[in-house]
C-alpha cells in the first residue's frame, strides 16, 4: 500500500504550453534590468560621440590652418562645433541672393493674379483681345485691297 512517486529530478515538471510560456518569461528581462541596460547603452553612446567630437577638434593643425576631411554628405558651410570648414560659399554671394529674394518677396505681395482661376481668366481675356485685334486688322487689310485702284502702267 505504499505509493512511490516517480520524478525526473526536476522540481518543475511543467510540460507543453506551460513550459514554453515559462521559458519565454524567463528569457525576457525585467523592466528594471532593461532600464539599467538602456541607461548603460546611452552613457556609452554619449561617451563615443564625445570622443568623436574631440577627434574632429584635434584635426585643427598648428598655425591656425584647418584640416579639411572629405565626408559623404558633408555640410555645405563651416561647422562651428569642430572648426572644420567645408564647401563654404562666399558671403557676398549669399547676401546678393538674400537681397534678390527679399526684393522678389516685397514685389510679389498678394496681387491681382493670386488665385489660379484669376490667372486663367486673365489669359483668356488676353487671347480674346488678340483675336479681336486680328479680326480688325483682317478687315482693314481687305478694305485697303478693295480701295486699291487698278494701275496697269
């Protein structure tokens, strides 16, 4: 009348779906652990960025000369942070372009032809006026031809 229990030696005898769910939960870190990992990664990333910034600043050679390094997709003006000037544009050209832009902006305030339908109507009326002028010129030329006298000699 003795009952013997057989066991594989494991305390956790879960099988099937229950076992898979337990393994899944054990493989996922706790929120506190995950937050610690994220914080460590962010600190390491910021340190790496600081090292890269220091390396860029160290590229400035003696005598005030700036070492220009080619980077794909570089900025078109000087980088104030690192002091590396690449592909800068002359100041006079920039000022000239800005003055032209301001002049154009001040001249093109909301005018008569602001909306598309207004431009369309203006174009249509201009075409109608040209057609009427053409018809008038045609009539005048016919009248001049009719008024011409026959001069054989």
